[in-house]
C-alpha cells in the first residue's frame, strides 16, 4: 500500500490569529506571524484499488490576491487538482472510492470527475450544497464502533478507517491508514498548520467549537499513544511528514519561526531547534525567515482577524461570523 500527496497549490500562508484563535480569540495572538501554507489532498494505492481522500478545488477556481491584511492565503497554483492527480500516473476511471473529510470546496471540488468511484461521507454532511446532484454517495453511519479512543468509526477495508471527527464541520471526518507499523492520519482541517497541533490550538473556522475541542483532544491523545504521521491539507508539513514518515512528537515539535520581539519567542526558541527550511510567498514589508516553517511580517498593520463560519472559505475578505 502507498499513500501519495496530490499537490496543487504552494507558497501560501496562515496567520497565527487565524490558525490559533478559535477558542481564546484572534486578538490574543500575533497577527505578524504567518505560517507556511499549501494545498494538497491524498491518494491511497492499495495495489488493488485507488482510493482518494478528498478531491481538491474545482477546476478554474481563481487564486486569491493576498496583501498585508490577508488572514490566510491558500497559495499559488501549481496546476489544477485533476492535473496533479494525473501527474501521479492515474486515470479517473481507476478510482474506486473517495473518502471525503468534509464538504468544503477545497476538499470536494472534483467529486464529479471520477465516474467509477463511490463517495464515502459522514451522513451529517449530506445536506451540503457541494454534495447535491451526486448519485454515487455512500452515507457513512460509523457502524463499526470505536477505533482506539475515537468512539465511532467505519472500516473501509482492512487497515483503512473513516473516523467521526465533528467540529470543523458538523459532518467532519478523519482517515487513518495503518501501514508498516505507523498510523497515517489524513485529517482535512483539524488544524490548518502543524504548529497549531503542537500548541493545542483551534482555528477560527468551525461549526461546533465544543466538538472541535473534543476532537483535537482525542487526536492529541491518539498521537501520544501511537506512532502517527499527521497529513494535513493546508500546510506543506502535511506532505513533508508523509514523505519523511515523520512520527509526530508533541513534546518536540518541528519549530516555527517566532519573532524575537514577541512574548512567545523566549518560550519557544529555547525548546525548539530549526529542522526544516521554508519557502514562502513574499509580501510587501515582509521578512522570510530561513530554516524555519513560517513567514513573519515586518511593521505592517494587519486587520483584526474575524471569526469565520465554516460554511465556505473566503480567506482574504471575510465577514464577522461565528457558529457555535
């Protein structure tokens, strides 16, 4: 069995208030800290089946135009999702199953492009606009009971599990693939950046904040008890973790870049050593920090970060909206 990243955007960013501010409030975090961003979904080749986890943005989705006030930026197009999929050597007709983490367009955009696939999705997502008009959906009821400390799961096949993970959306799910003694957790948007996992922070995008906290608690507990490779959608650390088979160590994180002027600096720089190099989109009045995992701005006034409904992503211009 093999897991591959389907990479279609690069050189994005997510600000610390956006990535960390779900519970304490965006104003409690440093608006001048920007973490690396990207967009990728995942493909599981079992040898007998080709299974997708999410299907990217719809073809033709324009790039955002970021500026110093942008709270998040998904990045520059590498190519379309379907071009990235085909570049891995597969044809749409080969895909037999799609495991959908949640309804958002950067995860469900090309569901209609795979004619032979059944789409497995939490039944609580079925009313979503993005899922209308599809006749190949398999509503998942999580009838296989608990998976370790997660109360509800559905076994897709031996070693591949779809797990209920409510919070980011009401029908949010994660996928765990057991392979070669490791647990590959493909999680959609439990966190936007790995730094939020290490710091135990929720983003400002959620349907149910209480459920999102419960889910993150379970994920951190699972990671502490099982060798877990954490594969996200919105950070290059997702595919870097996959390609390096990097087991997450919550007590020894891959370090972010903390400006020396912030109160976080002394606390984090004392315990972290740089282990990965970053490539980031350079905006006006920004400084790229070498050998780190984020981009920090200079003295740039940034707009306060709003609470964002998870109904849709509109990162560069969002209205004040929060769902509990």
